């Protein structure tokens, strides 16, 4: 018997769909239902006993949500996945479902502000010990491993300062110490980087960002090794951070254009980053594919392009940062990224404002740091707006 052709993950992201209904629709339908019916009591019993794949209740599973998860699994090369109501729900559940009081987790220090809060304020309340270690200080990582260390959690590129962690090294480190290797892959997306190929066991995303790509809906997803996902699924099924079918439908359709969008976002961001280097009012520009990036070689090794985010440090500190944002005419000021529209933010006073000043400085979030999420506009128009705003700082 002839074997079916092996399709590229990007093709699967376009072609994976829920089973057709009797209407034989071409575009997948939206299953807006809270529950599903059964022909017999035996069918219902079998579904609850997990002797069949029948859907029961949309908090447990839903065809539209399943389709979205299947597409992300194809793109990441994962065995299974779970969708959640937001990116932070994915991050939290990927951790909390697998650890218990007395366990220890190592985090890279340069994580998103809410993830930092999980590690420093919330997980310790439940007896879970957390240590934040400088992202590329490998000696410190080794020194922090304890008998009760259970997991390692990293972001790369990090938010917002775009540090790049060597996923190959982290994968070897996790294997050496028998740790669950958990990666937030939101900034790179599976189009640019596949942590599972470097040994990651779990990969989480805020689907709100690049996966949606148009600032419309909230969503999250965690994919990875089937046995770990099974535990996360059971935790989510009982605690209820479920993704709405409508949001899943939007996200599933968005994944069909993710590859081509990320290519253009990356092209625009790289171009703008190159043009901003050397500007008199900027101390430095950070972008993974710039030769000046401290981990440039690592980025080239594990990413196919540099992504749609760049950041830079203004010479005038916080005052210049505020003036810069207020002077922008085209770019949006909003607490999001990964949109078709370019977005500027000042992390010190927004996404990481809840951190103490010394905590921000420890992870490179300085008063003059500006993060730009580069959209799909004509790149020179975005650049012109940034330059005129710099003139007014």
C-alpha cells in the first residue's frame, strides 16, 4: 500500500481541519456549543470512561479547539497539546500541573513580567521553590541544581530585551539533571524556532500575539510530550482555563497565514533595526540577527529569522522614553505585540512596572528601554515615525 506523502508543517497548518459535517463545508465551521449529545446511555458512559474520542463538554474538548491545537502540534513537532484562555494560563498550567510543594524550579531571569511574578510571588505561596538565574550564566545554572529541582523554564528570545538562550545547551543541561525542559516560544513562534528539536519537553505560547496576529482575541496553548500534556490536560479540565471555541476558530484560521506574516514581520524588523543602529539618541539597538547582538551566533544557529521585535536604549533614560512614545504619530501605544500594526512600549513603566527597580535592572530593563513590535506596514513609514519621534526626545 502506498504511504501518504509527508507534508511540511506549514502545509499542515493550512490543511488540518475538523471532520466535515454533512454540509461538506470547505472552511471549517465554528462549534459554539457548551455540550454534546449521545445516542445512547452506553455511548455517554464510554465517552466519560475515555473509551471513545467523542466530545462531552467544551470545557473538556471541542472540535474547533482541537483543530487549533492539532495545527500548533504540527508546527512545533509535538505529540499533544492543550489550549487555554490566555498565554499566561498556558504558562501557569504547564508549570503548576506538574510540580508540588517541596519541588524546585529554575527560571531564566529574563522572563515576561507576569511569569516573573509567578516565580517570585505566587508559586512560593504553595511551597514551590523558584530560583531565577541570569539567562546566559551557565555556571550559575549548574550551581543552582538541587535534589528537589524538577523543572527548568526559559524564554528565548526573552521579553523585552531579546536575550537569546542556547536551546541546545539548555536541552543537554535538562537531560543531564533529568529535568522537565519548558520553553516559552512566543516571540519566535514555531515558524522561526522549534525548541522540541533541541530537547524541550513542553512549549507554550501566548496565541494572543503572533498566532492571532491582528490583536483580536486572547488565547494560549502548551504542546509537547504526550505524558506531560496528559497531566496538564487533566489539571485544565478540572480547573477550567478553557479556550472559547470562537477564539479557537479565529486562531486556527490565523495559523494558516502565520508563516507568510512572520516572514514579513521579520523582514521589516531587521531592516528598521539596521537603520537605527548608530543613531545619536540611541545607546544600542538589540535585534537577534544584528551582528552586534551579544548572542548573534546562537540566534543564527537556532532561529531561521530574527522575528518581529526589536528594542533599543535611549540616551536620555525614562524622560526620553516618555517623550518618544508621546511623539509617535503612526505606531500604536498598547500593551500587546504581534499585531499587523506596529506597536511601541516602555517596559519599565508598563509590562514590568510591578518589579522592583533593582529587579528590573538585574534583567536589563533600563529606564530608557523601548520595545517595538514591528507590523506589516510599509517599513519606511514605520522607520520615519520612529525617527521623527527620536528627533523630539
